[in-house]
């Protein structure tokens, strides 16, 4: 997304213009802003971005230059007249595998913009499960490059060569990594300074302290014969805090015993 030169977003970083031999997509028209967190996505479907990342608070922060999003089209690095990006699996088997030379060239292009702490992640069902601590860790980085897989996966050699970390959203399989990448970027970007506007919002939500979030209520005071718990309208902030904590612990024990056990082990 192009920068509005008259907007105050320049205060979030200084421009660092780097030459490139590759034409940029619409989202790449803005030059890199030094000191601004970036997500670079290597994908066969760059048109799927920004997607939901361009909406609501993440979209507003993107327009303001609080973070940047760039895509790298795998097809542009394809081989031959037809820009082939995949081939049959070595040793036989169903499906196709993304080629190491194609993916490698795309990652090299993406990493030419990297600075400081900048991991390369590959969305894969065999990877480490993504969680809130990982989102916090990524938010502390300068940026992240995310490889979105397709077909039967990616040639293992390119993952080894670049030291790519495999990450999964959970124990299920999707047709590609684009949706998973958007979910992971969203969870990370909302933790960046100024994106949510109220830092306290991230301190009391689910997984912020290894617990699920307590129930939330708002107006009307009574709806469908159900009332807001009296403690929440008592005006006693100490009692409210205690109730919320107790409810968080109760919900975590009931719904996510795995989280509760992990928390007990940590304590």
C-alpha cells in the first residue's frame, strides 16, 4: 500500500530505499521504513494479501506505517517458459513439491530486505504450534519472512539451507499457508506499539498469562432474562479483579486442561 506523503506516518521510521531488479506489487510501492516491523510473505497467491489484514485496526496501522507488508510472488521465480514452481516427489508418490531452486531464489529476494532479528517461518502442519508467546517473540523482532506452502510441501533442502522454522496453527491440514500466515501476522501485529491504542487490552485477554479470558458483559443490564453478574456492577474494583481471575482459572481448567497443567508445572 502506497504511503501518503502528507500523513504523519513518517514519524514511525526513516525511508531506506533499496534498488531491486524485480517489479514491485501494489503493496510494495512504499519504500522500506527503517525501524518499522515488516512481514514479507513468499506465496503463489500474492493477491490474497492483505486480505483481512487490511481491515480494522491492523489495516489502519498498515496505512499509518506502523507496520509494513510485502509479498514475493513465487511464480516470478519459476523455471522455464511456463514458470514452473514444482515437480514430482523424488522417490515417487502423489502430488507435487515446490522446487528448492525456486523457493530459494524467492527467499533470497525477501531476505535481502532483512535486518536485525528476522526469522524465516514456513507454515506447515508438522511445525511447532503457534501460540501467544511466539506472537510476542515475533513482535520483538525487526520483521519476519513467511513461506506459504502448497501442494505436498517444499523441498527439504531449502528449509535446511535457510534455517527455516516450521510453524503450525494446529493439528489439521489446509490447502495452503496463506490463511495461516494472515492469522499469525494478525496475532503479532496487534502486539506492536500503538496498533491497539490501549496496551491494557493485550494484558487481560486469553493466553496473556497462560489462562483463558474471563467472560465479558456490557449493556443492556438484563437481556433474555439474564443479568450481568452483580459483582461487575458493584463498583468494587478489588472484587471485580478477584472475580475475573477466578473465572479465568475456572474456564481454563474446564476447557483447556492442557494449559492449566502447563501453568501448574510453571508455577
